[in-house]
C-alpha cells in the first residue's frame, strides 16, 4: 500500500486570498483587482493540475472578497457621479 504524496497549495490561490484581504484593509482598489486576477489564474491552474494542486477554497475566497469590494466601490461611486452630473431622478 503506497501513501499518496500530499498535494501542494497553489501559490496563486494564496496570493489571491492575501490580495483580497488587502483589498479590504491597506490597498482598497489594487488589492481587490489583484484578488480577482490571481483568483481566476489559481482556479485555472488548479483545474489543469489533475489533482496535484490544492487551494480552490482559498482562490474562491479571494475572488469573493475582491468582487464584493469592487461592487461596493461601484455602488459608492455611482450615486456620487449621478449627483455631480445633475441627475435627480424623474421630475414631479
């Protein structure tokens, strides 16, 4: 009976998670973009590794953190851009 070798964790997945956390703390927009980019790269790398790489959960967590941060940025910028453009909704 042979013991299978332990699977390695994808470096891209770890980078995605760290960048996602940084996107919420020290590097708000750049960290989020890094989390999204590296998260997608990690998931592709893990799928292509045929079971040799682990870390899909880390990559997904980084992706979720990144996309949530970007969504909140867009929701925060959208009202301010509409109000600065003079849009006030439908006339009464």
